[in-house]
């Protein structure tokens, strides 16, 4: 884990499934032009007993690229709760949220 990160980006991924892949790849490409000191936090919280595959997809992505961090929990709220979960995990000096 890198200390003193400049930028943390929280991406709310609810029910995105495979559509999240090209999106976060594009985010990473753009951010790398700004700084090499960043993390991308993928929030894939889910409704229990749903068929949403997003959590499994983002966990697999994060296994292969350490810039990505994941939060995948049963939902206890909606978008605001997901955002708070993501922001609580941020290590960067600057924060960005993408819904």
C-alpha cells in the first residue's frame, strides 16, 4: 500500500456488472496523466439474494491490479451509504466520487 497518496477516486459500481470494466480502465488511463499517486476504490455493495455479479467482477479486477481497492458488502442503505463507505476507505489528499 502506498502512503501519502495524492488522489483517491471512489467509483460507485452498483449493478454495473461487466460494463464497469471499460469505464474504470478509462478512468485509470486519464488519472495516470495527472498523477502516479492514486487509488481507485470500487464500491460494489449489493442487495442480498440478488443476481448482481458486480462484486465478483471488481474483486477479480483488483486481484490483478493493485491500484484498485474494493468494497463489496450487503447494502445497508442506497447511494449515500455506498458513497460514505467508499470515502471512509480513501487514503488520498484529494477525493473524487464518480457515480
